[in-house]
C-alpha cells in the first residue's frame, strides 16, 4: 500500500512539473510576441500607417488585402495579425490554467484570466484607434494596456521560474518596483508625445510643454534605476540572476537615453531609432519587473513562504 501511495504521489509531482513547464513556456512565448507587437505598433505609428486599413477587424473588407498591400498596409495588417495570435495564445493560457488547476498554484488560473481580460480590452482599444481616427488619448491608452499585459505575463513567468533565493535582497524589491512604476509612467508620457505628434509641433516652434515634460521625466526613473544598480553591486551574496538583471537594467537605461537623444537630434527622421526607443523602453520595464518579482522571492519572508508552500 505504501508503494501505491508513493507511486501516486510521484505521478502527481510529475504532472505538476509538466503542467507548470507547459504554462511557463507558453507565457514566455507570449511575452516575446507582445514585445514584437509593441515594436510593430511603434513602426505603424512612425510610418503613418495607423489608418492604412480603414476598417476593422478586416482590412479593406478582406482577411488578407492582397490588392491594396503596400508597406503601410502590411504594417497595420501584420500588427492586427500578431495581436490576434496573442489573443488566441492568452485564451489557450487561460484554458490550460483552469483545466490543470489541480496541479498548478491556486493563483495561476485567476492571473491568466486577468491577462486574458487585458488583451480583450486591448483589442477594444485597438478597434477604437481606427474608428476614432487615432484619437490621442485612445492611442496612449492602447500602449499603456499593452505594457500592462506585458508586465502581467512577465510576473506570471517569473513566479513560475525555478529560483532559490539567498535572503539578501532586503529592500531592493521596493526600489525596483518604484523604478518600474516610474518607467511605466514615463512610457505613457512618451506615448502621449507620439500620439499628439508633440515633437513635430515643437520643432516648428509650436508649444513644447509635453516634450519638455517627457525630457524632464527621464530623471526620476533614471535615478531610481541607477540607485538599484548601485545597491545591487553593494549587496553581498546577492543572487547572480538579480545581479544580471540589475546590470541589464542599467545598460538598457543608458541605451534608452542615447536613443532618445538621437531621436530628438535627428528630428524623428530615422524611423528605426524611434521604434528601437519604444522597444528598449518596454524591455527596460520588463527587466525591472522581473527583478522585482525575483527579489521579493529572495527576501527572508519570500523564502519562508516558498518553503511552506
């Protein structure tokens, strides 16, 4: 009888491990696809392709508008295709989480359902950007929702990643969380600059308030991120994964500032720089979110919680 109980326990552990691995792989694939989606969305805006498909959800009334296809139409059409695939992936994630809930953490089905709701709302905002003719507040909210969906996936994936902390993170999670929130707000301000074409207006001598706000707004997230990097270097016995994420965040911050300056100096004439500026900003946010989650798991309380679960 003892052997039978052990056999069932072994099978349950194997099923749990397999289910978590399946979910984790899907989550990371969705993260990459979402990052690509945001980059394509930035390229769509820079190339003035936001209304290249005048209708929604089809494009010129077709699934694939072969006759009207050009670079602008392709960007908008591919942006919608990627978004649809991510939506299907989010639905699969939610379905798998509920189907295998016996072998998964209790919070996971609810977290995946939350992510699905975010991507549905993101689709609604995407439709409104077309029907409302790229209204700036909707375009800004569209990016903000994409970033929120991206960070939600990152949290899920990072929590599910095997990790054994050293208990040395202490107050670093709250510093990295503050930096992540500041980067997110700065990203929204950058989206507002883009959606209102504020830099173009400023370059021809019109009101520059939003642009200056975005420039000044670089300081708080930069100080918070660099402080995080400095304290991570100074923290003894910090987990190598946290050190790598801190160094990554510092490098991405420097690159982001350089891209921002280059974009401003070149008057938005190089589309690739603008797209890279958006993509690196999202990646910086992602690195800070991942650091926050792992650092929370690295605190003495986080280690105690993992040990008791």
